[in-house]
C-alpha cells in the first residue's frame, strides 16, 4: 500500500470508489469530527461537542493500536453499513492541524503511542481551502496495551471499539513483555554474531592458513552470554535458533582444530579450516539478516 505520507486528494477518491466497508483496520470519519473547539453543549448535558470529538479521537486511536493497527480517515462521509459515501467538504486548517491531532494523541494515551503518522491532505478540488487528515497507526507491541483518557483500555473489533476485559489486558501485557525480551535478545545476539563473523572473515583474509600466525591468535572466542542464552533464544523464530546452535558448534570445531595444531602455526588440514571459516561466515551473515528482520518490528 502507498505510504499515507504520500497520499493526496486522488487517493481519498480512490478509497471512496473502492467502496471498502469499515473493518478492524479501517475507519471513516466526517470532517466535522475534527471540531475539537466546538463549545456547543451535548444534548445529554455531558460536556461539549468538541470534548466528545476529542475523546473519540483518543479512544479510536488507542483501540486501533491495541488491535491490529490501521487507518482512520477524517474527511470521508459514510453511508449505512459503514461504506464510504463521498469525500466531504473538509476541515478548516485554521481550526485544526496535524500538530494539534498529534498532541492530543501523545498527551492522552498511556503508555505514549509510537509508530503513528498524521498526514494532512489539501482538498484543492473543493476550492475552499479545506483539508482532510489520515492517521496511520501501528499495531502496539512493546508498550501494549494503551490506556485512553478515561483510564480504560479499548480494542477495535470490526467497525466498533470495545472495552477490554481483564484477561485481554493481562494477555496483551504478557505479549508486550515477551516482545521486549525478544527485541533485547535479538539486539544482543546481533552484536555478538557480527563480532564472530568479523573474526572469521579476518582469519579467512589473513595468511593464517599458509602459516605465519601463531595458532593461539586464531582462536575465535564465544561470549559466555551467548553460550548461556539457550532459553532466551527459544523466543526467536525456529530457523534462527537452528542456525545459532550450528554457529556455536562450528566455532567449537574450528577452535578444536586450532588447538590440535602444532601449537605454533595452522598448516595441516588447511582445507578444513577454510571450510569451517566459510561456514561460520555464511551462517553468521544469515543469522544477522534474520535478527535485523526481527528488529524491524520494533515500533
């Protein structure tokens, strides 16, 4: 999908023409819902219209983050059933801005929401200087769940937001802690395995295999934290776990050959040394690429 930061008026029209019903990850809002300063009293006497719109923004964003993430589009009217009707007349940029929307979100959702974008779209075809806004929200991971301004936790389901039950909140907190642990493990492993790859590469490029370097200087050390990280590594995808175990085994094989050499130079069995160093480099680079993919999920 096109990055929302690149959206313009034609993208809003395409959304309308696609006639996509509201879902867990898609919400349409009329521009009137951006009237945060409207002091008109609600018919039920509970606050003003502006306060209601502000509350809706906070709770809609929090509920979407606590679900799967998605888009909230301000500037599209919807018809019965949650289908888009048309791009409306837009909001006055003198009364609402992307910075104002961002500030409302950042100061009223806890923990602080990360990984969201508020993009303004000028409605030039309307000819009245108005604009629409698209809010792109990432699925909450590390800081989940997010609490709204009323101290409640919401999650979006289909086209509605629901107050989360205690078991849902506990489960999401558990997944958030697990994500944080997984991220930390991936970062530590990436640093350590990059060091091992660099050491293996340096030995491949040196003249060690043809002699000239003492065998003791060819040992590749493995940190105790990496050797004792078996339980922690289990939180990573299976392919990475397998490769990490093989890498440590290959390092041990290589070091054993170095230690069994003449004690001065690595001369005999040069082909085996080359093969092990090549395997170390290949596995290490593949593991690093996989760990970088894990780290990309960080909001």
